[in-house]
C-alpha cells in the first residue's frame, strides 16, 4: 500500500494517504458501503467542520439510507462516482492538492438533500470521508470539455 507522509500547516505529520486509482478495471461489488472518518480534512475551505450542527442529523439519515443500497447500485445511479481533478473547480483542485498533491481525483458521494456532496477516497467497500461540500463548489457537475 503506497502513500506519502505530508506535513500540515502546524508542522505535524499527517497520516500516510493512499493515492486513489481510477475506476474502470473492476466491476463494482455487491457489498454495502462502510464509512470511515480517519482522513477528514481540517485545513481547507472544504473542511468537515463546515457541516452545520443543525444538518448533522439529516446527513446521518441519508447515510443510513445509503447503507441499504449496494455499491453497484450506487455506482449505476451515479450517486457514487470518481471525479478526475481536471473536472473539479479551481478551488476544488487547490483543496485536493493541499490534502494530497499526488491524487488524480476523488470520489464524490451525492446526497439527496440540496446539492450536498461528500468527497473522499473509495477503497471498495470503504468510503473515507475527506471533504464536505454543501454548495457543490468542488465540482459543478458541468462538463469542462463541452462548450454549452
């Protein structure tokens, strides 16, 4: 398992982070997502502390719903998908670079409410939360290759 140790703004080492591979070689599994919180971002504009206390229960309800869905179903519905760094906004790319400058992109978990998104690493069946994106600011959903 590869990775690198990076230093935070306070000079302390952060945990080794594995570079996420692009999906496509293997089919999604017929397992359920397992949530992991050990890689939460605490430093960028998309830090998980931006989740309002008043919204925590709503997020918990949505995650409970997703636990009943198979990973393959979430991927088919595009609720869980890999977003390359090139398809992210400049702010999203900067935040990704601050967390791990070797990363080619992140996985997006699209929640049902508003435009909420949770971003992180996906190592089937584990989803490691990194960023909280309540305003859909990391990636707009618009194709950057289309002129329309």
